[in-house]
């Protein structure tokens, strides 16, 4: 009974901190949550997700999000799982029976963490995860997105491990007076020409089989043409940015 009370109290704390959903956890990257509170959220999820405590699939997915978010708030925190252990946990979860409501957040974080780890055996499934994520997005989000462009939560960076993810806010911080200028630079695509942004992100090469943020970027490029671009990760799937 004492253990059940502890688990209940942990869940109450997570709900109070709006950390009981993946979207609430992601929002902590933008709302200036203190490192101390984020670490406490991580500790509570470690407790809830103890195998002896019968965690749900949703609990384990949220725990993965918490580690990613905490890594952007306090990378040296002792409460962050080593990146390889987090990927191992992810690979366990993707092979569990997943409730319909949890498919979208699971496959989003799977694509984000597994891309582009070509030597990881689970990487071969990324294409399937993207398809399932897109299907789930149109099913779950059709009432709210209404044709709006999906939010880019992360970008592919040049570093390894947790550092390969660059959060949207890190891009904003590259712009002096970003509150006033960022929206305009984002809309016209000039944000990608900023030197500080270019240094943060990993430019990849590929063929014209991608979804651009700005369709005009593909004019003059036939199907199969070689192009280079940055990658942004949204709940509707990866996007190609600044196509050259």
C-alpha cells in the first residue's frame, strides 16, 4: 500500500507539472522551466518506470521525452540516461503493443532519435515509422491542424548523441533581437542563410523525393535531382529546409 501511494504521488506531481503528456513535456523546452524542476520530473519518471512498478507504454514514452528535454536544459545532469541506453529503451517500446493514442508521439521520438544512425539495426524501420506517424497525425490532428504548417520541434545538428538534436529555440537565439525579426526570416527562408544557424545544423544530401517547407524551392529540379538541405522534425514527418 505504501508503494502504491508513492506511485500515486509521483503521478500527481507529474500531472501538476504538466509532464503527464508528451506535448506538455515538449513545452517545457519553451517555457523556461528550471533545471531543478525538470530533474525532479526525470526522477519521478525513473521511479514510475521501474519495471517492478508496471509502467504503461505511455509512461515509458514520456520518460524518453523527459530525457531528451532535460538534455537541452541541463546536459550534464546525472538524471539523464546515457544516449545509448535511451535508444535501447526506445527500441524496446516500439516493439510493444502501442495504444492508438500513443502511436504519434512514439514514432515521432523514434524518428528523431534514430535518424540518421545508419549502423543501428532499428534504423531500417525509420521509413515505416514515418509512414505510421503521418497516418496517425492526419487521424489524430485533423481537427486542429486545419491545413496549418506543423511545428518543427527539432532540427538535425552536427553533433552526436543528444547533441544531434537542435531545438527550435536554439535557432531563434541565433538572431539578434529574435523576437522581432525571427518570424519574418522564417517565413521568407532567409533564416537558413544566417552564419550562426548554418554552423548549428547538419546539411545532408539527397534526391528530390522530399517535402519542402517552401514548394518554390523545388522549381527547376526534376524528380531524382541531387539536392542538399537541412532536416526539421515535425509530428507530420521530417521536412527538408533550405533546399539547394
